[in-house]
C-alpha cells in the first residue's frame, strides 16, 4: 500500500463540501416512455431484495437471456472463486446477434459506425449494420478463424482501430468460444509482445492502420515488430489477419500474413454459435497493476453477459426498439468499450454507435456534430474528455442541436464538480440526468452509480451501489466505517461479472484483491478489495478518493508507476527512476518522472539534457504507448529513500505537484540533501 491514503487515519475527512442535489427529471420531460427504475424508494426496495436473495434475484434477471441449457444453481461461492449460473450453456454472440435475428429483429440497426475522415464537401462515411448483417459477417469471420485452426479456448489477440470489423472479430471469437485479448491501438509493439506471450496466443487480428486526428497509426508495423520479437523468443505467431482500412504501405510476410477481405470472400457464413459453459472464458483484458507486469483479467461467459446487459439497461435507461441511439465514446480496447459498446448494449436492441477517431477532428465540435447527425440519446464519456471540451470552449457544442440527448454518463476517474456542472449545463441543458459510473476492468460492469430516473445526483459523487452490489467503505479489519470517514472501497458479496482470476497467476489474484480482510483462519478474505479509497457522505453517497496502490489514473486509464519506471530504466542512460502522479488540468493525473542518469550518460549542457528528456519520453512511448509518456521529467543525482530503501513517493508527489516539503514528515528520510536538491531543481 502506498502512503497517499492512510485508511486508518481519522483525519481523512472530505475537503470537498459539495452539497448541491439534483433531482431526476421526469421521463416524459425527456420524451421517454418510462424510467426502468423511477424512484429512490423503488431503487432501495430492489437493492434490498437483490442483496437478501441474490440467487432468486439474479436467476430472474438471467432468464431474460437465451440459454441453450438452463443452469442448475445460480451461484456457487467459495471465496475468492465464484461460479455463476452453474451448468448453464449459452453464447454471448448468440444473445448479442443471432437471437435478435431469430426473434424477428434482423432488420433493426445494431451498429452505427462513423469514420474519422471528412472530405472537402464535409461528407463522412457512415456504415449501419443490421442484426442480420452483423450475424452474417460474424459467422463468416468465425469460419475464417476456424479455418486458421482456432478452436474453443484458444486466445485470439485483436489489435485494431475502431472499425466495425473490430466488433465483428470479437463477436466471432465469442461465437466459437475462443477468448479474445484486445489490445488498445495506442499500445506499442512491446505491449503486444508481452500480452501475446502471456496469453500464448497464436493468431493476431489487426488493421494496416488506424485513422487518428487525420494521421495514420501504423498498427501493422507494430504487429510486425512484435511478431519478430515473438519469433526470436520461440513464441512465433502463426497467423496475422489484416483488415485493410487505411491502405497505407505495409510489409507482407507470406508465411503468416493473411488478408481479411480474401479470407472473408472464401468463408462460409454458416457457423453456428457454440454452446459455451457459463464459466468458460469469454475474454482476457490486460490492465495495469502495482508491478511492472500488466495482469490479464479473466472474464467468463454467463455472468458477464447477464450483468453487462442488466446494468446497461438500468444505468442508461435503454429501451429496446425505441428511437434511442446509444453512444459510448471509449475505445473498444478498454473494458468500457467491451461492456458498453458491444456486450451490454447489443442484446438490448438499441443501436450502438462507434466512432473511429479523435474528438477534435477536423474541428473541436466533432462529437457534437455526431450527436446531432445521429440523434444520439444516451452519451457516455470520460471526465478527461469533458475537461478538454470545457477548455476548447462552449461555442462548439452550442453550434449543434443536442436536444436528442436524454441521459449523460461519465466514467474512468472522479469527475470534478466544475466539469460535472459544465456537462450538466452546456451538454445536458440542465435537463439530462448525469450518471457517474464507478467500476473497473475487474468488475466487468457498473458497480456504483446513480440510476437516471431514481437517484438524486451530487456533482462529484458516484452515488449509490448498483442493484445487486454490496459496496462498503471499510477499515483494514473489514469493519464498516461511519459517514465521512475515508477507507478502503470493498465489495462484500460476489456479483455476476466479477473477474474470475488473473491469467496464469493465482497468487497475484489472491494477493491483489482477496487478502486485505483475511479471516483469522485463512488468508483469503471474503470481500473484494477494489484498490480505491472512498468515503460515504451523510446521505450514504460514495465519493472515490483515489487509488491505494502504486497505480495512477491518467485520462481515465490505469497505469502502474512501476511499468513506467521499468520502461525508463530499460533506457541505456538511466540507472534509476521513480514515477508519481501529479495534478493535470486535462488528464486529471499526469505523470512525473524522477530519473537518475548513469554518470557516463549525463550530458553537461542544458540543451543535451532537454534532448535526452525527449528521447526518454519517446522511449517510454515505444515500450508502453503514448499514454505513458511522462508530462514532466526531472533529473536527480539520487532518489529520496527510507532507511529500508523504499523510495519516498509521498515526497516526490509533493514536489511534483509543487506543494514543497514543508508539511511532509521526513523523519525516515535517508539523505536530506537529495530532497533539498530536488526542491532546488523544481524551482
Ligand atoms: C479505476 C478502474 C471502468 C472503466 C474505466 C476505467 C477509477 C473508474 C470512476 C468513477 C471515480 C473512477 C477508479 C477505478 N474510476 N470510474 N466514476 N469515479 N473513479 O477502468 O482502467 O479498470 O480503472 O478507475 O480508480 O479503480 P480501469
């Protein structure tokens, strides 16, 4: 645990004293037929029931999905292992796609895609796929995967831009029971190498390139570099399927590269959904933790499917076959995209919108242009984006008709009340409820969130637990804390979409999530530790305070400080590095790196030092991805350490945020001169 938050300290009382409360609007005032949950009393009643009788409650919810064979028991729970809908057989792709066609909805639009490029006349490419078309494409690509030798249980790596083929590829995997491991297109070739190796994946699906702010991201080049490293390591990839999106120049390796279009043209569209066991793996998704090595979070079939569809419906008030259009602006490479662009939304028959590119291309009003063009009704984005919109100016949204909007969502990090209020006024025109959804890659779906027709909202608070979720703020012994006491955010009961493990690392799974509140006779705690600190206010509303581990949240994306440190240290000029978070206007948290150079590699003149900073930055981008680039690099002769050799991050954080050391306890500091030097340099 890092020193940033001491949960036992009584002194952690809120600095924020936000008390504005916004009552939910009536459904009719937003042109909606109804709210699924329309009062706080109804929420409380349902929540109470779901906690008292989880089996009865989740059994009912799950029967809305299609099962090839019913489950024999709803839940088997031996901490930390949960099995949901035990013995049930289903298929997630079937519920997202085929089932809709069977039920007569084949002609309804399932997916709306908008490309990034805009031509001189202002035209953009838009593709709409009906459920029938999605079924046909998905089945075809499933046949392609089969023809490449992929069978149930084989992990398929997907590294693509935001194109419909990405959705098709993931659904095709689900169709044949091959877990996918999707890697965000912003990650580097090294990140691909590590993940492919960890997952023992033999097939990669990629694109030649991806459009981003008018430029092409060379995805295939990155895959090529990864494949080379993998081959050298004896973990050669067998097939790389390339969807040509940008027609950029790529090299072609006859022995492993396969062309998407050619394969699809030859493939059969007759490839039925496999009946998967409820607990079969649906996907792996890598996320950062407090060590240098990302962890492959394991999600399984039945519980994840049930929970994402249920929470999609409730949090956003999605109504099937109505005039709604749902838009989540995340990339599918993150859990938000998995759960709330694809898996949770498609079963509900509300068209899900996928946008290919950047929010400010060609102009800063692109998102609002899209909202207007497609009459988006539910809009889900991140605080970092909202802060960028604020900075770009209200004139951009004000140019567009946003009257179609009904519910606004936010996710990824705590939203500052100023950004919340801007979202409320400028985008929601004070009509639309805002749902601030707290959850994680590990939780699979929303855990703490207002429900738009039921929960009064307070800017900055994610309000109350989702139905079925027993969230609490605990001390380190697992005792619940009182109002306004900061502590550990924990989930005390299993839920259907919870992670089932870390791929290949049982010990890390238990250590990270299930060891904080160990019962006396065992080291496994019955409660899930989220890794966040939080408090509840006098209304019982949750306020997320920050991470308790060495993880920072940059623009709503998790990064391990150790990961960035390892990347820096792998540069030949660096002997030691310490990375901490620092406040950042747009990103929420930025990255500050304190770096000790090898004497022989220490340039003497200032311009060479500046150049070295640039080269360290691009080195980190190469090792991890551009999101991990430090916002600030400081060179130092040594790092401040405790007597036991632990880097004093608390001090570095204070320096990086410009707070200075005056109010920091330095009694365990090894070398005061080091601190004095760092301070001098920062002035
Ligand atoms: C961490 C999870 C879940 C999708 C995006 C991030 C932070 C997430 C909120 C929120 C305050 C939030 C937490 C959490 N976080 N949503 N609404 N309010 N903090 O997924 O990369 O798994 O990160 O993001 O710190 O632990 P992730």
